[in-house]
């Protein structure tokens, strides 16, 4: 039986607008969970709640809260370590000899006064009667007819305390009486101030909100409620320390508490409560007139700022643009995107302020000259290294589009912020520099790097980052965006009609949910194993609410996923610890191009690179671009093509390697000056050659006719204009098989004239020439070292992928095999 809590002094009337706004939002069910009574003003954290629950120490008769994973309190754990006993043994054998916290009622039935101690469970008056007057054992004393219950003396004089005073002449509870004795002799001690600001006696799971303004109480309860809804755990001592700090400083609001001197958990709670309460009552209409917008009324997180735009007309027009633009966007990080546009206007504002006498405040005086001056300033910032070319181009594009949309929205009409703005104050297409060659493509990782990463995936297990390993493995296998993998649902694996595994994911970027991606059995196995681990960890959470990669923080139910940013940070740490991997790199030494094995730059290994690698891997395997578009879940073919189109530098490197294995029609290796050969080879590929069935033709009339005017009717191996190389070996072999097949068919025909059969019959000389050519190419390839051979094969894949024209003479297309990055993994 617990002693009933003392009612607090009558609370101040709710005249505070913030408190009056917050109290109706605090749910009665939540207050019931906390055992909240407005008159008592004490929070008691539950023991069985998934988020707020605070476990009691497992040691027999110990009532202190446990915050340790072993399930015992800090004091018991300290004694266990001193004893050297295992946890399970200590829990059942430990004998309680230590003091307890809390207070109980006097053992005399009906007595309202508190006991002296747990060992002497009688109030002071009854304990005196038992020992000095009646001199009876406790059981006989309680049953004595002359022993009567006594009334309480009243609450402790310390405002935060919820205990009773111990006597009629002592206005304090027993513990605060001891505290008073310890503090009374200190210089400058003010007993009245101590009563007002002193903390309550700390008891496990109990937090006193007595002595706090009604606004602070409402803020604390509402903030605690909203944190609980998001799955964020709040411990009793964190809330107790926050309330004690506010009471000690006699503050009127949580946000008035300074950050200095606060521990990290208390500071986090203070900031969270402040942020949660600040959102109450906000609407898009209330925010649109401020210089700093809270994004919560727009259904988003974070803030956007307009204060750095110094001209009032430009700042107001930018606000109007943002208010119209936000609901049109579907991306994940809308505030970041909008803020980038606002920052572009900040740069324009800075230019006007620095370069005009009126600082740009008079919009009617602006002209094309001011916009040109701004463009020159942007170029200067790029030249001095204060801004990148890409940022300059993006910001100029933002400003051009924003002014166009502002004018289209009517902001230049009378009474609007841009009224009077000259029409020539704008940007044109010629003001925006051309973008450099697309750097988006070519960000895929080489096969040897991917194999190196796959071999070291088990290293992540030792970091207690099993979810990160699963995420990285799924990124490698599926090519999805990092946030799509991070937020996968538990039931993301299905089987199609043929029993093949399919990944179900949401494309957040394009707002396309429930997308289906065919995956390999090995990938399905990774998902199945993770599902088993998650289910064992969260057995009581409904499957529909579980995440495949649940966060380890503030996630007692498994409904909160890891963030892609957190996965990216752990992935970066892992990559930096790996041993270097060597890749073949072409370098120029003394004017000569040489292939060397150099360490791969780890900065190029990031989460999104796996998506590029996925696209490149499928493109290498000959997957048609329309199918690849579906695999990448793009709306346009052009977007998919950017992911696997290799830049000129890499294509040139591949051409240089393949050209060293070039042959003429007789199968003779072509040996010429290396650099002259390479330079002419690049020129020929650009303007002086045309594709033929198993090589290239440089005969001028045939090149001019795009390969449709061959003088020898495509008997290429008999023509001096024919060249082939190692990259055409699959085509040579396919063409040889085609010739042999045609010869057998012609021999078997009986209903054709001999002259027709003779004309159509492949000649023995052509067949022998092609066989010899194939043999020479293979022999030269076999003579290479294993390392050189692998480099040539990699270059062949690149060259074949980027061949722009083919001759359709019935030749079969040869699809390149996809490399197996984890050959040891079993589906």
C-alpha cells in the first residue's frame, strides 16, 4: 500500500494563452497512463508501457528502477560486480541489506501519517507509544484497543514536495528536514527561497511538477505525449532534471531555460518539448508572413529562412513564390530544395545591395544592367573559388525560373510586391553557361571494386551493424535509391505467378508506391533472414507496422526505420577501414599512355554509386534500354541512359586497349607507332569508319553510304579496307557459324539451279580466312598475362556497349554475361 499523495496548493488560474491552447490537446488516456491528477501534479511513469515503461529491478525486494539491459538497478549492478557473481545467480541469491527509497503509511489501520522507515513502519507518534508506553511487539501494538489512527499534519512546506510534514511544529517532511539542517548554516541561505525552488525527493518512476507555472506543466505533458507517439523514449530522471532546473530558475516557460550547463539528454528533451509546443496553433497562413517558416504546418520537417534577403520587395515576392511552390513538389526533402532556390535569391539580393547606391530597394530603378552585374559577380565567385560552376549554373536557372513564375502569378500587378519591376530585369538562356559534360554517368564502380566490397561485407557484423550490412547488400543487388531500401516494410518480399521473388518498395522521389522489382533468390534469402531477426526482436508488433530495417534508437515497437543518412555515415566509416583495392588506370608518363594498377579512390564509393553500378551491370549484359528504364523505375528513357552512358575519357581508354589487339584481313597483328595508331583510331571511330558484320570498313564510298555500298558485296576478309580487333571476336565466331550453316543448307537444296547455289555458296577461302583470323586472335589473347587479359576483356565490354551502328545481315547478337560479385553466396 502506498501513501496517498498530498494535494498541491491550488494551481494558478489558467490565464496563460499558451497553457490554454495546450491543455485541450493533452489526451485523457495519456494522462491516465501517467496517473496524472491535476490537484497532485505528480507523474508516475508506467512499468509495462512499450515506450514510457520503466522496469523495476529484478533483485527480490528491490523497488528501484532499472535502466540497464541486464534488468537490475545501478546499485545492485555495482554490488553484483563487487561479488563477481553472474547476473542470474545474483538476482536469486542477493539479500537486501541496503536502504530503500520512498515512503509508506503508518501500519496502524486508518492512520494518515507516514512511517518513520521501512524497518519501523509506524509514524513517529505511534512508534513512541509502542516502544516507550506500551512496550509491545508490532503485531500486538497494532491490535491494541487503545491505539487509534491519527490525522495528518499537512503537506511539506517545500512547494515541489508531495509528502507530509512529520510534526505539528515541523513544516517539513522527514527528508527535507534533514536537508534543511544540512543547508541552514551555509552563508546566504534563504529558507523561503529554498522552499520555493527546492526539488522534491527523488523516487523511482515519479516526477513532481508541483511548484511549476501552469504553462510549464502543460508544455511538459504535451511534449511528453507527442514524443511518446513518435516512439521516442523519455526516462523519468530526464524529465525530473528538466523540471527541477526550471523550478530552480523560477522560469515561466520551458523555452526560457538556457542551454548552458544542461546534460545532453536533458538538453535534447528541452529542445524537443520547445519544438513540439512551438508547432501548436501554426498554420500555413500564420507562417507565410514570417521571415522564418516552420515546415510542420505544411506537413514537412525543418524550417526555411528568408531573412537574408535584404530588399523588402524581393523578400516578399520570394515568400509568395515559396507559398505557391511547396504544395507542387513531391520530393522527400522539399524544405531543402525550396531553401536552395531562396539562397539563389539571397545571392541576387547581395549583388544589388553591394553594387547599387540605393542597395536595390527601389525596384523601379532596376534594369538589365543590374542583372548583368549579378551574372558577372557570379562568374567572379566561381573564378575565386568561392562557388562551383555547377552551383552558379543551378542558381542562375533557379532565378530565371522563379522570376518567370512570379510574373506568371501576377506579382507585377498594382498592389503586388513586384509592381513596377522593369521587364528587362530578368535572365535569359544566354546568361546561363553551358553545363559541363554530364558527370552523372560513369559513377558506377568497377567489377573488381564491387567484388572487393562484397568480400568485406562480413566486417560490418563486427560493428553491431547487421541492419547496415543488409541495407548495403540490398543496395548492391537491387540498385534502389538509399531511402527506398532504408524504409522497406517488413512484408516487402512477394512471389509472382511463377514463384520468382519480387521486391515491393516505394519510389518516394516520384511518389510511386508499391513498385515491383524482380530479384534473385540470393537477394530474397537476405531479406528472409532479416525478416526472421526482426520478428524475433519485435514479436508483438503487427507485421503491417514493422520495418525491415528498424532503427535501434527510440523504436521500442520496430515501426521506425533507419534513415538513409545514418546508413550512409556507417557505410562511409566501413569503406574507410577497408584495405585499398587496385584497379587498372591509364596514366600519361612522358607523353606516353601507360596502364598502371593504382588504388581506387574511396570517395567514389558511396551509397548512390550502387544504383549506377546496377544500371551499368545490366547495360553490360545487353538489357534493352526500355527494359532498363523499367528496372530503374524511370519515367523517361533519357534518364536511364544517363546512368550507364560512359564518358569519353573511359571510352577512349577502352579503345586504346582494344586497338593494341587489332588485326588486318590476313590475321596479322597491326604494329605501328602506338600514339599515332591511337590518335588515328579515335578519329576513324568518329568520322572515317563504318561498322561491318565483324569489324570496321574504311573504304570511302562505303563509309559515305553508311555501309550500304560495299564494292565487294561484304566479302570483308578479302578487302584491304577491313580491320577487326579483339572486341569483334564473338561476331567473328557467330559469322563463321552462320557461313557453315548456310553452306550445309545450300548443299542439301535440290530445287535450285547450280549457278544460283554456286553464287550463294560461301567460299572455302573465306571460311579458311575467318577460321585463321579467329585462331590468331585467340592465340594472341592466350599469350597475355592473367592481369592483361582481364583488362582487355573489361575494355571489350565497354567498346561493345558503345558501338553505335551494326549491320543487320542475319548475325546473332551476343549478350555479355553479368559478373557475379558474390560467387560464394548461395541462393
